[in-house]
């Protein structure tokens, strides 16, 4: 025999819907906070990949971490150079192989003054050296109000030791 005196009441239904809505609200509020740290972890990988790609492929000379001086000056000046493996008519992010959502700043630096700071080198008429004209820096200036990731790589160019610095935000 079937007992028809027991069934879902309006109160049961209201409690179930309330619990469901609380669960959905919790998931919507909590999930973005859980995934946020993983979004920031992409920047160190991008910075290291760009530094390696620029030093080992785009500006590579005759030996590992030795940059071709002509291609280096052309890359940082963003002017085309015959025989160099990059297209300066394309955006910087496309030249180095990253997506357009990343912002980059690359510079070639060296301790010129003898103190503890690195100064940006310049492409003085095609020769890399202490600054005179044409600073070897490309990309927008890094913002002061954002989280930045910087990678440095030791290189040599034109017989001079230098540091390739890549900043990503």
C-alpha cells in the first residue's frame, strides 16, 4: 500500500534551493581567488623563455651567449638588418614569440661606472658600448604600480660582457 501522507513540502523545497544558491555563490566567489596565483606564475616562465630565445636564437652569434653585434643594435633600434632572424615591422611580442597579453621591456646593460649599478649600453653608430646615442632598450617602460618579473642573462657582445634584462608584466 502506498502512503500518500508524506511528500516534499514547501519548506523542504525552500531549504534545498537555499543550500544550492549558497553553494553556487561560494564557488563563484572562491574559485577566482584559488586560480589567481597560478595566473601570475606565467610571468617568470615568459621572462626566462624570452631571455633564452633572444640570446640563443634572435641575436645569436658564433658561440652560446655571444650576441651578433649588428643584429643586436638593429633589434634594439627596431630597424631591419639584413640576415637577422627577426622582423622589426611586427610587434615586439610577436618578434620574441609571446602572446599580446604580455608586456615586455628588454635592455642590454653593463656596469660601466664601476659602482654596483648596471647602466644601459648604447649602439653608438653600430658599435655596442657605454652610452652615447641609441640606448639598447626596447619596449614600453615598466610601470611602477604593477607586479613585474625580471630575468637577467649574462651575454657578450662586441667583445664586451653585458647583461640582457627582460622585464615582463
